[in-house]
């Protein structure tokens, strides 16, 4: 990601998987640079992302979604319908089937 994009003030990013690790660090950095963040968490319990929301009051929205659950993804789409985002970053993945291990 170029520095000019990150330093653009007043953008809004939708950050999927923002409750910890890389996603949390990205949310914090975008907030420090003046962006608004919509970050997702998988469960409804309190996370460090909630602490960031307290620190950057009004600039961080938290949505709950498990991207392995199609109904939850559809519900998130409906909740965010009509919103415009300057950037989308998906820092989460799902596995719908078990991988088979083979002998080498």
C-alpha cells in the first residue's frame, strides 16, 4: 500500500478481521492517519478493537460477522448497503471443507 493512500485524510476503510494481529494494527494505523474504520470481529465479546473504538470515539464502527457463515455475510451486506468505502481489506479467511493430507 502506498504512503499516499494511507495519508489521504477522511477516507473510510472496511477492514474484515480487525479484532487482533494484523487487522488490529491496520485499524490503529488508519485511525491515527485520520481515516474512519469499519472493522469486523467474529464474536460479540469485547476485543482490543473495542478499546480502539473508545480511544477514537465516533471514527471506528465495529460489526460482527463470521465470514464462514453465508447468512452472516449476507446480513453484513444488508447492514452496510448504501455505504461507500474507499478501501476494502480482507484479513480473514474461511475453510468450508477439511483438507485431506496425503503421504509424500
